[in-house]
C-alpha cells in the first residue's frame, strides 16, 4: 500500500559519533520510558526474533477499518503490538484508551501525550500487546480495528509484529508521541532523531525501517503536504522525500523503508521533518505529523569459527606410512614435530588460547614463544643434555624473551606454529 516516493541521497558526513573499543560499540543502558514529544524504548519487554511485519489503517472517518499483515510462511509469531493515535478537543478529556480488534476488546497504555498540537487538538498515543489473542499467524492475517472514539478525530491504528524463522536479527523499537509542524514553535516544529546502535559486521546488510505516523494528509485529500524522512547511517545521509501522505487511509501511514547498512557501520538514526525539500519555493504547506512508532530489524552476522591442525615430522607432513615423504629417522637423530594450527573461521582468537595435545606418550607440544628456546638451546646427539649456548644463541634467547611479552592475536585464516624437539632412542 506504500506508494513510491522520491528519494534524494546526499553523501556528506554528519556529526554522528559512536565510541568503540576493539571494534565493539558501547551503547548507553536502555531506559524504558516511551515518550512525549519524543519516542523512547517501550515500557514493555520486546521479544527477540528474525524480523518484523507491520500494517495499519486510517480511521479518520470513524472506522472500523481493516488491513492485512503478512508474516513469512513457517515463521512463529512472537509478539503483536497494536498502536493508535488521535486528537481530543480538551487536554483532560475526550481520549480513548480502548479499541476492538476482530471483535476483541483491548485496553491500551498511554505512551505519549496528551500534547496540545493546535487549537482544540490534543494528541495522544496508546499501545496494547495483543499477542495472546492469536489473531496474527504465518501467512496473511486480516485485522479489523474499531470503536476508537477521540472527541476531535481518530487518526489511525497499526501493528508491529515480531516473528522468528530461526535466523537472528537485531530488533529495536521506539514508541511514544512526537508532533511536528514547521511553522510551530519548538519543540513542535520538528521531531527528535531516533538513534539505533548495533554491532558492526564484516558484510553489507539491509535494515527494515518501519514507521507508524498519523496526521499527514495525502495529495488526493488536500493537496501535497511535503515531508522528509532523514536517515543517517554512520554519518552518511539519505533523505526520503514525501513518503508520508495517507498511504494507509486518511491521515495514517504505516510504511517500511529498506536501508542499506554497509560493513563496519554501527549506527542508524531516523528523523521525520515537516519541510519541503523537493521544491522549497513551491508554496506547498509542509505536513503536520504525529510520529507514534519506529523500529529497525537488522540481520545479525553469524560467527563461523573454525580451526585446523597439521602435524609434521622433521618438516614432512606424511599422513600415511607408505607416503613418499615419510621421514627416515636413525637412532640418535633429533626428531622435531611441528604443529601448524590454522584459524579457518572468521573469529579471531589469541595464540595463548590454543592448547595442542599429542597422543604419543611423553610428547607435550610447546607454545610458539618457546620455539626459539627449544630450537636454539637443545641440540642433542645421543642424549637430551644441552650443549653450552653460544653468544649467537644467547642473543636469540634474549629476542625470544622479549617476543614472549607481546600478545598474539590469531586473525582469521592465519596460523600458529607449535614445535616439540625430542631425541630418538639409540
């Protein structure tokens, strides 16, 4: 039901800063608050899942109204949140915290407002968790919402559905009541940006940005009412022009925008603006809007750890007794086993985390920091007694000791070599 809007992408840097240490984003603790003249984290626990689906309907004509919501086949519905927003004639009365959904009566929680938007128009938003009603399942579900009676007007209602198909996503939700009209005094002139922070990934991803908005009149109702949805991903700005405009019935929009999230990105912010970005000289009056809810669903990068070990005898990696490279070892010869540990996955780990064990009795592999010590100082002929160390060996020993103070990080597809030297029996 969402019409295609005009999109202008401006590639410039904006002042969005996220503190990171060792590639990990540090996010301020979540405060459950909802919001008046802003959105906030919901005051209820939000389910985890694989993705979100939304739907909505304008109720400006009094309702009831019906809409469809689509959930992937095979997915399990984890949570269904119903939102509605409207205007009352007075600040203290004329609101409605009840609704019916497919004939079921529900009572909502006030999550924002009442806020005076203009003369005899006080806006407020409500939310009700209707998961237990079982009205939304995999596939297409039709919801009919009605019996919402604000004394001035009911703008509309919509749902956010969280579902799980076995994959993992970072799902974040904000809701409340944030009003904006460009010609009003602050804070009613604009909305508060909502910033979503998340862990970086090594690959590009696409986030679903879902928005529920009331009060934006469509071009087929009262002419064009310009508006902007400004999205910033790690400082790169994209402005979506005139996406809002009664897409889901008179004065209600429930839309989803796909947002490209490049590798390494750690933040996404969104702000709704009452302004004419496409043609500031058009004379069109920018939209008045009531922002009720916003969410993102961003696929998580699934770690794929892996490790491989190969053992060589005197440099030969023979796997079978009849292989051509099987080493020939005489009595009294020094035998050196080399273990090459390779990180075959995409998760780095410290070399000190690697423990190598051998099933040959009496053979205990040593860590890389001991390689020079063993190779330089222990050269035996018929027994394990070490020869006196030469000045060159002492220099190597000092180098090895200094090297042992350095922390080693085994990056993906890199190797750690572990050696053990032993004299064969005469």
